[in-house]
C-alpha cells in the first residue's frame, strides 16, 4: 500500500465509530459492498471514501430497511449513473468545442464545399403533373376477361 496523505482507519475504530460489529464490516466486504485496502500484514484499512460508502449502506439498511441485495443494486445503479453523468458532461464539452470551432471556420468550410450552391438551389419546386401517354390510355379492367361461354350460360349449382 503506497497511498499517503490520506487518513485510514482500522476495522475496530470504524466499528466503534458507527456502532456496528467488526463482523458486519467483514460481511459487507465479503458481499462486495466495501473494498478496504490492506496493509502488508493484511490488516483492513478504511479510507474516507470507504466510510462514505459505509454511511450510505447503513442509511439504506437502518433508515430505509433495504436488504443487502437491494443495497448492492442501489450502489451499482449509483455508480452507473455517476459514470453516465461523466460521459454526458464530456459529450457536452465536445459539442461546445465543436460548435465554437464550427462557427469560427464556417466561411472557410463553405468555400471548400464540393457543391457550391445555396440551399435554395438544392430544393426542387413543385411542378404541375404532366399528362403522359400512359395516363391518356383507357383504364385497365380489374377483372379477368370472361369468355363468351361464361356469359351466355347461368352458373350451375353444385351438389
């Protein structure tokens, strides 16, 4: 362990401070809810971040009655939300940067465009429909042509 400058607490001090049994802290570690660092002698050391996490766990279990499975789900969701918020912030910075850059060199981009025309030149104006040879022809019948034999004799009943 090479972390310096931060306060670390042993399991007995944390248990006493939060009025919980050290075995409870070990359980939280086994369940993956807490991840204290270790000394070379394998002693658990809890950082300020670990204590904040512990306070959240205790609040969920004591005040809200959430079981450990629920606590795990809530903590995972909080981590994902924080990660997504970080990604959204990065994206917003990127968009702001690109918009500022885009406004600065918009004239230069327009001058190097492949198609040099105004947007109004690219929009087609609606035309009146033109009569074509196919539209003046007689409409086609939708039924099949009947033979003379079919039109002369009435339909027979089948039994």
